[in-house]
C-alpha cells in the first residue's frame, strides 16, 4: 500500500500530537490480557477461545505434511 505525500504528512502530524499520545496511553493503561487471571495464565480460557474461534471461522484442522527438503540451510 502506497501512501500519498499528503497522507504521510497527516500521519506525521498526528504522531506528534499530544492529545493522540494521551489517548493511546489511556488505552494502554486500561488494556488487560484476557488469558491471565490472578497473575497466572488461564489455559482453560485460552483453549475455550481457540475452540470457539475455530468454530467461528469454520476451519478444519490440517494434517501435518513431512518436510521433503534434504539440504536446509538457515
């Protein structure tokens, strides 16, 4: 996606805005991780979310396919 010069200028001005920075900080301070309860990860909540999300997108689980490449270099 290419931005026009005008759009770039507007984004730079917005990034410098004190009110925008305060709004973002306010959002950050109120955010909480829904999978952490009492300071610990709630695995049941995560599994429930993943299960419901999978049903929502109607995603069938894929089988694993073995890697065929013999010479893999990182």
